[in-house]
């Protein structure tokens, strides 16, 4: 999605799009990467290695969390290179306001909890859909089977809507990865 359209879609969507577009710029431009490296060494001289931004991938479960977590580690560099006052002119459109950083922090707190849970379930930090889809399928089945007879009609409708939404998302990601031979191999019993 073009950055301008993402920003118009909402503050959170715009902040995430800025991170993604900066990652793309960093991975495609040698000139940008050299600027990033020089700035990184001057702003964070105690860091032993130059840290780069990370990409969020739809089929990698915790990648959004990893992306935001890394952005916070390199925030000083990110802010310096995109600053409206001192940053590169062509990078100023990627600048994250203080409010956007707060939104990312809020989102990452929730994603951190999910990351910890998925790590506990799978015993790995690189959780993929091949590990999570069976768990979500089981969760959805449990939600459908365990109907609380004390819930109101409105609560029951909301639960059904949540289950339908979860199924739609699961189907979207499943079909997205179904044609990937590595995913199919990982799912085979």
C-alpha cells in the first residue's frame, strides 16, 4: 500500500507502514544503508553491532512484534535520520511522531504477551503458521463447542461474530501459505 494511503487509513496503520517502508528503503539502497551505519555508530557507539530495521511478514507469527521491538532499539537512529529538522529530506515522510511511538509501544505490549505465549507453546522464538494454525483451529473448535448457556443473546452473537472473524483470518493465512511447498511439507504428518 502506498505510504500516503496508509497514513490516511489511520495513525496505527500509518506508523506501521512507515516502519515497513523504511525497512524496504534500507534493504534496497546501499547509499541509505551506508548513511544508516554511519549514523548508528555516532548515535549508539556502545552497541557492538549495527542493528538494522526488521520486516514484518504475514506468515511469520511474531514478526510484527520483532519489527516494533527492533524499531525501539534503534529509535535514536530512526528519529535522527527522519527528523523534519535535521534528517534527510527524502526520509522525512517516514518520521514517527511521539504519538505514533506511543501507539507502537501500546501495540507492542499486547504483541509481547502473544509472543511469550506462542514461545511457551512452541518452545521457539521463530513461530510460524505451520505451528500456530493447528493451535488456532483447536481454539476455534473449543470456542464453538463450549457454549455458555448463561451468556446473553447479545453475547452469543458477539462470540459467533468473533469466531467467524477468526475463521476468516485463519482461512486467509492458510490459503496464503497453502501453495508454499515448505509450509505444506511442515504441515504434513
